C-alpha cells in the first residue's frame, strides 16, 4: 500500500459557527462544561496527540481576539499556530483555515470545534488512513432505521441500514488533495455538507475509519446534558 502525505500533520478546528440552535447569547464553542469551554476541550485533544504538529483554529471574525485570550492563552496551548477568521459558511471557514497551514504539511485533519469528546485513537487512525488512502473520515454505523421521503412527506423507500454510516470528524486528507478540492469548489461555487463530500465530488475515494458514538457534536441544549454526563464519566475514568 502506497504511503501518501509524508510531512508534518496539521489540524484545522472549525469553530466559527454561531450555534443559533442553542438560542444563547454566547457562541456554543465557548460554553463551559465543568469549568472548561467546549472549544478548549476540543483543542486539548489535538494538543495532547503526539502526531499533531500544529493547530489552526478558525473562529468567527468578530471573536478571534476573544478566542485567543479566553481559550488559547488561558489554557496555554502551544501547538496553535494562529486563529484564522471564519467565512460566510463552514466550507469557506475551513478553506480559510487550510490556507494558514504551514508549508510542508503532508496530512491535515479537519475537525468540528464542538466535538470535544473525540478520542486520541480516532485521531491517530484518521491520520494513518489519510496517509494510506489520501482521504478518510471517522464514522459510526447507523443504529436507526433510515427512510427516504417523497416530496409529499410520505416514505418512498427504506434504506439498507447495514451499509449506512453516520459521519463524524475528524476527517483527514493529503493536504494537496483537499486544497485542490476546495480550490475547485470555490471556482464552481459548490457548497458541500462536509469536506469528505468535496473529495468525493472531485473523484477521490474516502476511507471510513471506525469512530465512537460518544464523539458527539454539541449542537442543542439536549446535547449539553449528554456532554456533561460524558465529561463526568471521563473524569471518573
């Protein structure tokens, strides 16, 4: 098997969202769980991984100074190279972050700032898969039955659950591959729901890496309750 993406490993952490589904005054990334902002918990997972050489955080353009002071400096993260300004969409925010990665990057991981429970094992396995296949994403098998609807809101068909996966992050790529995909998407004015979809659109196969159901994205108030419970469980372990 050919090894690709030789060079240093970077992580782009997308934290530019507003979190409107929380209906809170504060960006969801900065909500604290047991005294630590969600974003700081997330960055810490990559800071502590020996395979990660640098981290680019992408924050809302109105919150970059807040992010530096209240997350990066407060918790003393040394691998964070810069805080990039977010764009009008998640895809454009990630693109801005990718442009800030240092020269010589072999593999880059892209991760949601609101996924603080990603495991070190998932990070490492995603890096290894990206080096072997060029593109990879962490995912878990779908547990629920998934049905497709028609335009009138009736079930049109039931999908085969055995081949369905719920996609998470990190998603890992050979740096040149994902930059080319973002460049082309910008020219084509194409917006994808995740970075793996960009790789797929431009002809790259994406390797699935088994993740963990605890790798949740904190999006709603209900997620906060689950996140608190996960945090307490991890502290006990």
